[in-house]
C-alpha cells in the first residue's frame, strides 16, 4: 500500500466526528435555554462523566456555573434545523424553546430541563470546571441517561444508533451529517489481527 503525502493544516479544531448536541439549562430567570455544542464527549467511565467546552460570553456559560446542572440532549436528524438555530441565536434575546416548538421537561435527577423531542437525554451534575484559553471546560457526572422506548435495540437495553439517528458536525466545512452504515462490531472485528503471523 502506498503511503499518501500529508498536508499540514496548522493548529485548527478539527476532529472527526464531532457530535452536534444540545446543552440545556435554566437561566438566571429560571427560563429553559439551550445551546448547540460539538466540543463534548465522555471523558471518564467511573464515575461516568463527560466534558463540554463553552465560551464565557455564551448565555449558557453562567447558567452552567450557577446551577451546576444541565442536560445533554441528543437531537435526531429531523431536528437538524433546530440544532443549528440553537447555536446561532442567543438565549439572552430569544426564547429558543418557543422558536423551535420544543417542550421543556424538568429533569429527574438534576436542576435542569431537557428537550422532550430529543431521543436521548443525559442528566449531568457539574463537578469541576477550568478555564483554558478561549473556553471553559466543564466536567460533569452523568446522573442518568434517558432514551425514547422506540429508539432502544431489540434487547431493550441500549439505544440503537440507527433509530436515534444522531447528528454529526464537520467543523471544517460547517456541515451537518447523519451516521453512515455499520462497518464492524467493536471488540470483535479487530480479533482478526490478534496474533497474526
């Protein structure tokens, strides 16, 4: 196999894939608010924790630090326009829930709302935060995960990604994508390379 030449793109925030997620809080007035975030992900397995990077000028930023609670809502492909909108407009000037026709539901385990129309919800409690350059890195423990029944796999134990249809964001081109086809089973397909002579 020929080795392809690589071109340097410089220090730029490109990592594939990036999820398009909605970070949802109550603001200082107790109003539900959400922002779109792509720079987020699971960072610890015990206790189950995730991180999200938020810029201080964002309306959600102060609410995260004040409430120390939020939900991560995983939108499906059919909510791509609403997901994009949530990242373009400030909750200081607009009731984003009303504009999108979203239903706010109070979370069960944390002091935050979630978006009923999203198929997967993670209820999170802020455990620590650190300012790094242009963003504040929020670390939060996942207190509960909720999933729509019709998005669960045949065993009923976990969400089926082909039913959830999450959105992927390409930071380079600023385009949204759906998921592709399954290409292999984890902790299985690689076995063909174990002890390969």
